[in-house]
């Protein structure tokens, strides 16, 4: 997640779950921004507050926590929260694998060993993966644009995924996009930026102009004739946000 104060939405109709959620928020250094007592209320709160974390009971009035998580990730949000579903002992919910890989976890209402620290690691955006439907959409879009099979293509995919999760990262590409990609891929931020620029330049030299115009329209500066790295990443993230669905 990007630096700064984290915000949480807590969704539960149960007093015991509320105390667990508040403890998790405290351990995550998050401030509760909204409370909800049902699935529909929780979804509305996520859309209104765009929290970094959603802490929700697995069982909620209206629809359950799994359906809530699916609804969150299938909507066009500028920030997709890390979702923590609080589980009663003995429950065995069927959580789709794509939800787990892109930022949903299941925790017991009583944390093992008295703490929730072990559940915090998946909150890091670089550990979260694009759902398969959106990954396929991204691959098709890169093919249509003519982006070559090159490290820059992988870095573009990584960058689009990060910005899909949180559009605030566009405010500082070097710090919040290139740096985490470099850490993940064992390289440095300057090489990530150069590789992405090479991929964009190559695509606009050899790619199909009709596909490029269909995807970017008239948004590209006519004098430059191609998108900047930031424009490319932002457009790919928007496609994932508005056209992707699981």
C-alpha cells in the first residue's frame, strides 16, 4: 500500500466481531472510516470511502462476506481494499482462488498466538495478483497495442496491476510504481522505467495504428505521437478497472 494513513471499513452486525475488527485495524495502523451492518451497506461504504482495508464478517445480512468481496473487485473503483473476512471456528467457506490471490484473506475471530501480525503481509500490493480474467484482458490489450515480448512488457503488466489496485500510485511513478516493481523483480527503478519506455516506443513504431487509436482515441499528444509511460500505465489500469470482470 502507498504510504500515509490507512483507512478501514468495518462490516459486522456482531459485537464480538466488532472488537476483533477494531483490533486488526489498530495492528494495521488503520483508522476506521466507516461502519456497516450488512453486505449491501458494506459495499456502499467501500464505494463511498475507498478504504485501504475492508474488515467484514463472513456472515452478514443481505449477502455474505464472499459475495461482498466479489462485488468489491468486480466494480470500477479507484482503490481496491485488502479484504479481511472474519470467520467463526468450524466454518469452511468456499472462497474462489482469484479472490485470495488478489487481496482477500480469512482470519479466525480469535487470532492464533494472540495476534494478527501474520495476516498483515498479504496487504502489500506487490504481493497481490491480477484476477485471471483481468490478466487475460491485459495480455490481449498489450498484444493489440503491439507491445513486444520484452522485460518492459512484464513491467508494464506489473505497473498496470499496481495502479488498478490503487490509482494514487500515479501521483509518483518512481516511488510508488517503479520502485516496488524493481524490488519484486530484483532490479532497480531506473531499469524498470527504461524498459517500459522501450516497450512503449517499440509498440508505437511497429504496432497496428488502428488498434492503438481504438484504445487511446485522441488522447495522445499529436506532437509526441505516442503515450508517455504514465499515460500508458494509466490507460491499461483504466481498461482493467472498467472492462475487466471475473
